[in-house]
C-alpha cells in the first residue's frame, strides 16, 4: 500500500518544484498567452505555442521567443516578422516585464502604438514595427524608453508630427519612419545623423537632412 503511494508523492514533489520555479515568471507566460489570444494568425504559427507544458523554460522554445536564459521563462525578445499576423498591439505585452526587443515587422498589424509604451516596455532597446498597417501619432512617450537603439516604423500609416522629445534618446543609431504620412520638423539626434532615406515618402517632413522647414 505504502509503496503504491510513492509515485503520487514523487509527482507531487516534482509539481511543487515546477510550480515554484515557474511562479517568478508567471507574468511572462501570461504575456505570451495574451499575445496569442489577441492576434489573428491565419498561418497558425502561434498554434505551436503550447501552454500546457510547465517545464521551466518551455516558452523559450516557442517560435519567435528568445529568453534571457534557456531554462527560465523570462522573455528577452519577441521576433515574429513576416507571419501575416493581424490585430492590434496587445496591452498584455506589458507582462513581458524584462523584454528588450520586439520585432513584428512585415505583418498586418494595425491601430496605435499605446501612449504609455514606456510603462509597458521600459527596457526596449529595439522596436521594429515596420511594414504593417499601424496608424495614429507616434506617441511622445516613446522618448521615455530611454534604452532604445533602434526604432523602425517605416511603411505604415503613422500621421502627425514626430515628437521632438525623441531627440533625447541618446542611444539611437537606427531610426526609420519612411513611407508614412508624417509632417513637420524631424528630430535632431545628438549622436547620430539619420539619412534622408529614413524619412522618405512623407511629403510633409522637413529639417535635418531634408529641406529646411518654412
Ligand atoms: C498581467 O498578468 C496578470 C496575471 O498574471 C493579469 O492579471 C494582468 O491583467 C496582466 N496585465 C496586463 C496588462 O495584461
Ligand atoms: C526584424 O526581422 C526582420 C526579418 O527577420 C529582419 O529583416 C529585420 O532586420 C529585423 N529588425 C531588426 C530591428 O532587427
Ligand atoms: C491596411 O488597411 C487598409 C485599410 O483598412 C486595407 O485596405 C489594407 O489591405 C491593409 N493592409 C495590410 C497590409 O493589412
Ligand atoms: C514620460 O516622461 C515625461 C517626462 O518625464 C512624463 O511627464 C510622462 O508622464 C512620461 N510618460 C509616461 C507614460 O510615463
Ligand atoms: C496602458 O494604458 C492602458 C489604457 O490605455 C491601460 O489599460 C494599461 O494598464 C496601461 N499599461 C501600463 C503598463 O501602464
Ligand atoms: C517606400 O515605398 C516605396 C514604394 O512602395 C518603396 O519602393 C521604397 O523602398 C520604400 N522605402 C523604404 C525606405 O522602405
Ligand atoms: C553629422 O553630420 C555633421 C555634418 O555633416 C558632422 O559634422 C557630424 O560629425 C556628424 N555626426 C555624427 C555623429 O556622425
């Protein structure tokens, strides 16, 4: 009888260990669940994201997900370019609390960049939303994501002015907003010269490498 109970006990102990290990990073798991739940995925790329497994680091083997450490469920980057994904940027991404890179280039995503993006993803170093269908203004709050090196927003439908506050992003080395409907003065970054090509296809932009603003 006692020996019959042993596997149960072992299972319980293993489950406790798993639960303990994964609890610190529950947030990152819920981030990916929210992402999958909010995005239309005609090619079923995200159907391989299986949340029934609870081995520490299971999300690190999901397509498009990179973790800080392979056996810890803490998301470093999400790279899901060119998958025909459709939908709005899910607010639940905020639960990937230590994410540094988001690349959703070449999908069919739409809607605004949330105007509290810096509260959602404060550690972003690279944001690539190029070649989607995003619209609305580029939020001033993006300037509060102070670690940003790369911002690629080209080939969308962004409109309005580029917030001048972006110029205070001291680590920027790549910035592209080509092919949108932006207007007004371009930001003047201190440590890099952005070429006119990065601003092309926005008839209303001026300043910097473009003709002077009137
Ligand atoms: C983050 O995840 C928790 C559960 O882990 C959930 O209650 C909360 O609503 C999520 N936050 C966002 C912004 O989705
Ligand atoms: C995003 O992914 C695409 C496709 O893999 C790649 O060409 C592009 O360079 C990536 N963007 C960044 C900022 O690394
Ligand atoms: C972008 O949105 C427009 C208008 O809603 C639509 O006609 C177009 O097909 C969309 N393009 C992509 C790539 O999703
Ligand atoms: C961004 O920074 C400015 C200036 O410090 C602050 O007023 C603003 O509230 C910040 N935005 C968010 C969403 O925290
Ligand atoms: C961002 O703003 C939305 C409302 O626009 C709110 O629901 C969400 O909780 C905010 N996220 C963070 C991380 O502040
Ligand atoms: C802007 O759009 C044009 C026409 O679709 C394209 O040829 C060009 O490569 C785009 N520029 C950038 C920088 O993406
Ligand atoms: C930007 O261009 C100006 C004028 O050509 C030049 O003096 C400056 O050194 C350049 N800055 C960088 C960071 O390349």
